[in-house]
C-alpha cells in the first residue's frame, strides 16, 4: 500500500517535471522567436537606414559632381568669351594704329591736346607722345594752345596764357601699345589726362561692352 502511494507520488512528480519542462521549452522557444524577430526587424531597419544614407550620399555626390562639371564648363565658356573679346579689342587697336598713319592724324592730335587742356585746366602742362609723333606734335602744339585759349575766352571771357610744353626726355615717350594720341600732366605729374588712342578705345569698349556681348553671345542674354 505504501509502495503504491510512493509510486503515485513519484509519477506525479515526474508528470509535474515533464509539464514544467515542456512549459519552459515552449516559453523559451517563444522568447527566442520573439527575440529573433526583434533582431531581424532591427537588422532590416539598420540595412534600410544604411541604404538610405548611402543613397543620399550618392545623390549628394552626384549633385556635387554635376555642379563641378557645370562650373568648369562655365569657366571655360567665360574664358573663351573673354579671349574673343580681347581679340576684338586688339583688332580695334590695330585699326587705331592705321588711323595714326592717315593724313588727318595731325588734326586729331590737335583736338586731343585741346581736349586735354580743357580737362586739366592748369597753367603749366607737359605733353607726352610716342617717339614717332614728336615731330607732328611740335608742329601742331602752338595751334592747339591757340585753339584752347580761344575756346576758353569765348566760353568764359577770360584770356589764358598757359605754358604747354612737349616732354623733352625721349625715355618717357609713350609706348607703341598706346596706338598714338597724347598723355598730359600738370603739377609735377599729380594731374594726368590720358588721351591716348588706347585709353579712348578702352572707354568706348567699356561703354559698348553690353551691346558687344549681346551681339556676340545672344544665347547668354
């Protein structure tokens, strides 16, 4: 009788142990599966985040590369346009050089000197010119001063007696790149009037530059 009770108790305990073990196994599998799903989900999110980041980085890099290429092309385009404009300016300068060899050049020099005297408005003025223009300036200088005096007397009623001399230091003669014309100074060089052909051409060029660009590069407007 006692033996049966002991056997029943043993069986009961074994049954409880099996059930408890099965319960623990089920719970462990459930927890494991849940943890696995969580890890898998987190891994997927990390992969998606990494992909999104790489995609954004790729797009940013593409934009940088594209912007760099556009900038490089724009710089090259601007350089080519600038070279073309400089060529145009040089060709215009060459035309100015042709003018200085014409028969009307002495009259032009006289007008440039008169204009310079009016701008400077000083009693003592020194005139500079190219070496090849020295003889011509010497011939027309007196007439230029007389014309200047007449203009000032007519406009203001005052008779001026300016002292206008030609620079006698040939090392200070104007360079060929000026294309001719004169440069005039007063008060020891503190006042300068650049009436060279190059200076006049530069003024006209700057004034007409928008129109020149519109004609040469209509697509950029």
